[in-house]
C-alpha cells in the first residue's frame, strides 16, 4: 500500500506519494488553491485516493506538521491541526503528523543547487518539500 503526503500552505499544497513498499517517496504535484480553500485540497486528496493511478492503494496520509524550532505552536500549526480534523471527517484513512521543520528551505536549497530558476523553483518547491517530509516519515517508522 502507499502513503500520500501533504505539505499544506495557505495558497499551495505539495503532494508526494510512496512506492507500494514504503521505501521511496516521490513528489507528484504542486497544487495551487485560493487562500485557505481547504475543500479544494480535500477534493484533490479524494482524487488521489479514488480516481488517480493510485486508486485504492493509499492507506495512510502523512500531513506536514509546522511546529516552531522551540517546539511551540504557531498560527500555522493550529491551521494544520484544524485541516486534519476536516480531512478526517471526509476521508476514512488514518492521518498522521510528521515534523516539517526546515523542509521547505531544504527543498529550496536542493533546487538552487540543481540550477533551477526562481520561477521554476516555485513550481517544484512544495512537492519536493512534501517528498522530504514523506522521506523523513518513512525513515522514522522503519
């Protein structure tokens, strides 16, 4: 079975997916939304679960958890916690948090080192951050 990962932002959501064995994480999409349009994100999750090439293969959702470096919660942390509640009402698949500290900056650094232009980085950064979050989760649960 596969794991779907989300890096939720206010205007974008990065998606990544694991291989069926839970070994490899791959970024699959940078999804742009109207500000805080959680219904659009939930519908995209439903698409991946029920209609995409991964149909009926996803059995866990990992949600990036934006905790501060001192482990305190921010406004964004509370936003992600609220989104998790909404998602769990709509999807009958377990949703777990994974610490996402530094993943966006790691993704940005990787894309800079790879020579991506600023414009191209914007189109890849969130899905790469989701991929890093998922890689961290897979490593943690090994």
